[in-house]
C-alpha cells in the first residue's frame, strides 16, 4: 500500500470551549480518513489539553493556529499562539503531563509572535492484508456425484 506523504490540515481560530470540541471532531475525522483510527483518542485528548491551555492561559479573544500533519510515520500536532508566556510542566497530572503521557515526543518553541507547543506520535499506516478468493469447498451435491469407487 502506498501512503500519500505529508498530509496536512491547518486552521487559524479563536479558542473557546465550543470551538475545542468542534476541532476535536475535525481532527478525529482527518485521522480516520488517513486510516489512523487507533490514534484518534490519544491525539484528540492531547490536542484538547493544548487548546484548553490556550483558552485558560492566553485568553479566548486571542487567535491561535492549529496544525495537524501526518508524514506516513508520525502525526504531529502543533498549536501556535501569540502569548510569550511559556507553558510549564507541572509535577501533578494534567496539562502538559497528560500531553507527555499521550505522545512519543513534545516540546515548546518561542516564535517572533509568541510560542508553539507541539507533540508527535508514531503512527505508521496500517498494513491491510489482501483478500484472496478461495475455491469453494465441495458441497453435498459434489460429494453425491462422485462415484463410490473413486472414493475408495
């Protein structure tokens, strides 16, 4: 099976509680379309953390850019916002600790306009087994037609 490389989705938005759930559904649809059904739940949970952090710490009036990219081996999700305040990894669960638990790698990076928070998951395309037609098994009618002498 050949996988089209570098599948990409990007959207600029103002984060709100309603918008977070809507984007979760959009990202899930993209992952399913790319046959990455097993990654829908962990990717969407980690994305939920990133968008909720933007809403909580940057503010709902600010815009951010969500990018989803699949290279055929890795899914990368990044959220860029216009706040210079860098996120912190808290020792207690939740927030970036949850992102870290749900991903293979994650990080943050300052930009000229603010910052980007991202995570990746190893997500190779599933190998589909080819279905080959099988010869039908002999039925009762075939067995009745066979002479008894041939069976002995």
